[in-house]
C-alpha cells in the first residue's frame, strides 16, 4: 500500500485534512499524520518508510530526503519551494513539486491589505494618500501578479509589470502596461509589488541602486522572500531617503535595525500570505491530487527539480 506522510509544523485546517484523507482513501493510499511537531528529528524519523510527502513550510532538507528510503515524491503545498533541497531530491530520483496558483489570491489580497496600511500611515491617525490614480508595478507576473493586477484595477490604479518569462501579449491582454526592464518598472511606479522567487539570480537583487530609481514617497511591498532583498542596501536606502517605505510578509534579518524608521517600515510577525482557510484547503487538496496522479499515472506537470 502506498503510504503518504503529511508533515506540517503548522497544521492544515481540519477541513483540508479531511479532504486530503478522502482523496487518498479513495485510491487505497494510507495517510500518516505528523502535525504541530517541534523537533525536526520527528520528521526525519516519520519519513523513513513512506512513499510520498506533503509539507507546508517544513524543511525537506538533505537529512530528511536521505532518511526517506522509499520516498518517490515530495509536494510543497504552496507556490514557493525553497524549503526543499532540490539537489538532494534529484540525486535520489525523487520528484519535487509545488502547487502553483492555489495561494495566489490570498497573497494578492494581503498585498493590498499591506499597501493600504502603509498608504494610510499605519492606521495611526496621520494624513495618508489614496491609491486611485497611483502607479503600481508588479515585479513578476505569475499567479500572484495576475491577481494583484486584477485588484489594483479595482482601486483605479495604473498597473505596470515586468517579467521576462511571460509574453508581452499575455500581460497586455489583462490591461497591464509592460515595461522593458526592471529599472524602468522601479523608476515608473509609486508602489512595487514584489513577487519574484528566491533564486541564485534574484537573491539580493533588490538593492540600493535599484531602489534609488524609485519616485519620491515610493513603497515596496514584499510578499515573496526575504532573500531577494539586499539588506545592507535596504538599510542604507532607508537612511538616505526619509520618504521611502517598505513592508514585508517576512521579517528581514535586519528587522530590529529597521524599527528605528517608525511608520516607514513594518513586517508581519510571521509569513502569512497563504494563511487563509481557502488557500489552506486549496493547496492541501491540490497536493493530494498531484501525488495520486503521479503515483497512478506518472504525471509530473508541476515538477520543480527537472
């Protein structure tokens, strides 16, 4: 019998677990639960004899992967997958997948919650600014970016995007203006929605030079990864520009140092872009269905370690 381990330091919603188990029971798979654990060694031990693994923000590192003697597939229930050691998975012939699009609306809605929070002076009673007529730049036009564009148009904002991996025609058909470079995006827009993944090319790519191209009073909203920020450059830019604002869904390592800049900086206590009931359920069910499709049919549509 195929055994599937659901390992979640932050447990799925009960409805999601119920749905996942129903999917696996329907095809004769056994579901093994490891929820709300605090010791990483618990995951190392639990993965020893399972065929498939579903995780959320849990670390599927080399130790975990090597411990999974029968492991064939790992699915991260969410878009980002930097918590999976892809090299180790590839070496062992394990397929790694994510569930793109399942959390995208939740992240996009959080983007605008954060954006309004900064535009309205952190809700502390000071004079803020309206979003209507302002320019928002979408840095990476994937599933989240598309939803950010949709919501931005509802605020009557001017929407711009840069993504070298998405065709100009695809972006334009959504009523979004395409710019030719990342520098043009940052120099054009009052707000930047940062949606890029953390890769070797993007890590620390949001630096002093790029930020310095932004207009007066500009704001960067980061619902991506902290690793894409050059933190030394960010600190220097805060000190150099008294009107710049930055809000993040994941605290940078220099969080305590940035607190001195008051209302111009804010970070959520923990990453919560995907923390909605709907996203939780969608991602969990998608992960389960992808495992079934892979085990039964060999389907690798969402493989990320090709």
